[in-house]
C-alpha cells in the first residue's frame, strides 16, 4: 500500500488528474476502475476522481509493489524502488543536480518560498531541447534540491519551472516558480499582461523618440525564424504583437542607440524582429539583420527589469508594486564603455 499526503503544491488539483500524473502508465479507464473498487481511496473513503484536493488529504493506493512500479514507470524491483535512479523522478533529480553543478552559481535577484527571479547568462538554454542539454529549468530544480526546498519524492507531483523563456543568447531576468501558487500567479500575470517586462539592447542607428510598434508575427518552425508584417495579412498563422521602446542614450561615434524596450505581447523573437522591421537591428543579431561588432556574434539583448502589479495579496504581497533589476552584463560595457 502506498499513502500520499497532499501538500501545498498539489492543492486544488482534481484527484483524477493527480492520479494520472502519479501513474503515467495507467489509463484513465483503469484509474476510474480502481477508484470504483476502492483500490484507490481518498481520506479512507471511496472517491469518484472529481474531488478537489486539499492540504493533508490522504490518498491510499492498494497495489502490489510490482503493479505500482509498472504504472509509475519505475525501473527495478520493490527493494530498489526507494533508491536514487529507481524512478523517472529520481532520474530527474539526479540530472538536475548534475546540471546545477555544471552551470554553477547564478545571481538570484529575489527569492521567497513561491518564486525566484534569476539572472540568466547568455549562452544558457531556458529549457533543454535534448536530454544531454543543461538548462535553467534543470538548474532551478537542482538549486532547490541542494537547498532542501524540495525533495525527489515531491518531484513526483510537482516540478518547479521557469515561467518566461528567454532565447539562448538573451540574458537577464527569468521568473521561476518554486511552488504551484507561484506558477499560477506568475503565469496569470504574464497572460493578463499585468506584470511589466523591460529589456535593454543596443541597436544600429539613431532613435531619438519613444515609440510603440504594432504588427503581426509568424514563426517558421523549420527555420526557427519569425517574420513581421505591419498590417493584418488575414492569415491565421500570424499573431498580433506590440513592442514599446524608449531611447536611453545615443552613441554618435558608434552610430548606435541604447534602448529600453517594453514587451507588451510576448512572442518568440519579437523584439529582435520588430526592431529589424524598422531598420534598427540589434547589434550582433545576424539572424535579424544585425552585424557582428567587437567580436559579438549574438544578439545583445538583456531582460533588465520586472515591475510587479500593486494589487498582489496574501502570500505574494511581499513583492507587490516592487521593481527588480538585473544589471547589464559586462558585454554592454565592452561595446559602449562604462559611461
């Protein structure tokens, strides 16, 4: 028999959804059958699967060890089932710890028990594209495991994750969810656009006035490149986008402008392609019309600051209305100097 006690990161989930995540190799038909037969119970009683889970609820699964391993995707026998590497989630924990050590210390801008804002360096993937990659998402899990903020067992039902992705060579602030509450809150604010994200970048040419850019973006997945049209092309593949910018400083001797860009919608490569579309590509961004400069061969784009809405309540009220900044990396200084 396996007993699972529900914690904060499983609350408000439906029982059937929780069981499907916990028993990924079991069909929903099988799960409902086990509920009907009381081979799976909730708080000692028969359950339908539609119940919403609360903290300290107890789920009991009356399976033989071999059956539980089969439906959980566990490799090895019952004696080995508690050891690192014996389950998919143990492998996740092991891989995350390896990535954490390989990536090393990253600058954490802010952290509480629900969220973490970290300064991602250029060159680090936000999420892995293949199993051998190291990514910020793996670093986050490894970081929390090392601190004792989560256990390999807790990874069975909740995996910490990043909320906003940055391109591999874009640096700066990334929002990470340490808890289910953090994930729900941050993802809702990103979707509703109540959380403001600002970037810093250097473009070729002189931009003297603030502006708001509007357009329609389409991503060619095969080429991993986006295309922008000023007017609605009447093609469902295109999504509406908005990008605001304001000049911070013009460097006449370089004919370059340091910009602060506010991302209103959040589509792939949006800032890069939108600035190219007005004839001011980001330096180093050869994919979108930029030119290499002083050895820079990737887009000089940095997620600079986050501004939280003022009406955040309860467990995240400590960040309500606050601003968080990741200072510009040294690469900016190498291009434009320290002044």
